[in-house]
C-alpha cells in the first residue's frame, strides 16, 4: 500500500562499516505501518560485489534476558541502487515496522538487522537502538476516552458500506424445463451483477395425428428432450362420402399461360421450317411429319437404306499405305463387295479393277514388301491362302506376275502385309496398278 507521506515515514540509515554509529530510531507504539525502516548497505563505501545474492531481515526481542521471550523477525525487501551522487552501488533493504514489534515494546526492547548470503548464512548483524514512544490510546483498557464517538463512527462506516454495496440484475436467460435454475455473481468489490438462468414452463412442442381403422380414438402424451409435452392422436378413419356431381368443363387455357418447353419443363415446342438438315415439318392441322433421309437430306432411314448400310459394312478396300510403302501415294482404291472379291478368290482373271493405283514418289529401287491399312478389320488374320500379286507398270506398259505371301496382322486386323518371293524394280514417277489373286 502506498501513502502520500511515504518519504516522511521512512527512516533511512546508510551502513558502510559493521561498526558505524547508528542514531536511535524513534517509533510510536500506537502506529500501524507508521514507520518504514530503510538500510543502505555498502562495502566500506565501495561497490557491493554480490548485488543479487544478499538478503536481510529485521529482528527484535522485547527482552533478550528473558528466557521465555523468543523474539520475532520480518523479511525485508531488497532494491539495488545507483541513485546516489557518488555512483556507489548500494543494496537497500526496507520493511514497514511490524505491528508485532510495537505490541511487544518494553524498556529492554532490542531491534537489529541480519544480512544473509545466498546460502542463508548470517554474514553480518547489527543492533539498532530504538526509542518506542507509548501509545496515547490503550486498546486493552476497560474504557476509552469517547466510546460514543467511536460507536457513531462505526455506525457511519456501516451506513457508508450499505449505501455503496449493490447487486444489480445482469443477464436473464430462459432455460428449457429440464434445466435447473442458475445464478452467478460477476464483478469485484461491493458492486456486483447477478446473472440468472430461469427455466420456462413446459409447453406442447408437437402434435401428430394418425388415421385408425378402429372405432376408438387414442391419445398418447410424452416428453421430448427439452422437457416439453408431445401429443400423439389416433383418430378413427371416417366412411367415404357419396360421389359428387360432375363439374362444368373449364375454360380452354390461353397460349400465353403455357410455358416454353425446356429439358425439365413441359410446354410449347416450336418446330422451324424444314430444311436439308432439319427434317421435321408441321401441317396446318398440327400433324408432324419427318422427311426420308437421302444423301442430301437428313431424316428417317428406310429399310432399304438400312440394308445398303449393312452391305457397306462388309465392303473392303485399301485405305492407305504403311511402313516401307510410304514411298507410294494411293491415287485410287476400289471398294469391293466382300473380302473374297477383294482378294480375287473367285477367279484368277484380271476382269476386276485394280485393288489400288499407286504413284511412286521416292527414289527408284527393288521392292520386296508392301504394307497397307484396310478400310475395315479383316475377318481372317494370319497367313492368307492368296499367293499372287499382279503389278502393272501403267507408265511403261509392263505386267509382272509375282508369287507372294499375304498376311493380316493378329495385333491389328486392319494391317495387310505382302512379301514377294522375288523383288520388283520400281521407278520414280511411275504409276503402278496392284491386283491380288488367288
């Protein structure tokens, strides 16, 4: 606790040497924290080396010659100072004069200071002469000078306490019926706030009804997790009433009331004028028709067209060259109705068109292999039973009948490989017609 006259109340003594003269300290037996003792310790006027290891306590004994008087002590607070003009490091020990020291005052009272090192060994002690002036009021006496005044002052302080103290209502929280009421004080001192939690009354939280096929109604009550009441009703199902009269027909709905159709909403659908890519059309009576599909018209495919598409799926031809044959460019390739005709299996006459016409666009040389990609996957893979390849040099007007091996790849059934028993010399810029034969 700090006081406005703290400096006035402080009795300060500086001890440079253990044998320094110390003037008597004047105390009053009726004081309560009336004096503060402060001792500044130096090492003979020099710096104190161990500033942090020293501690001190104030000791006293009402009569050291009395074996029954054990005395008392109080620990002193420490502060390291460099505030003096010489800059000497001091260690200051301070403590308010304990009330126990004053209450035990006698003519033989001895007061002293003990200085301890970091290991709690007493390394220096000094007796301090004190003069304790008697208290003007003796609280142990049977009566005091003005007991009525003291009573009035006590009543006044009690009234001041009553006027100052207050408890205000803070927050009030409504709790469910299952919760217990709560109350909590907040704040400090004589002014507090009381926060309350008050359970509300039970209410009906839900009512359900179920149709019964029996004639007796039922009522079941319960309680939910909040403590509110639940009611379940069982109501007998009533008899079906008679069929009512047929109502008048309604007015036709206007177009403006019908929404435009979307992927998720039924409504009006607008069909644009029919074109080659849009085959739908609407007649004046609302009939919707679809045009027949053709090579230039989108529309419905007829049965005959489906048959034709099925036949196209069987047709076979050369699509492009592959591998070493990339030095040739396909000028034309004939589309055969089936694979047997493609490979010349039906006869060995050159009455069918060339399988393909090639243009040699690379350097001339001797070729023993041809490889092609087919229009569709072949029905048979592996070595084929077709052994001849006719090569017509269209530019030089010469015909070559070559024995060969034909094979369809098992990995890619659209890949055709032809290996000649004897190579054929080709020229750059010439046209060559190829025909497979059995």
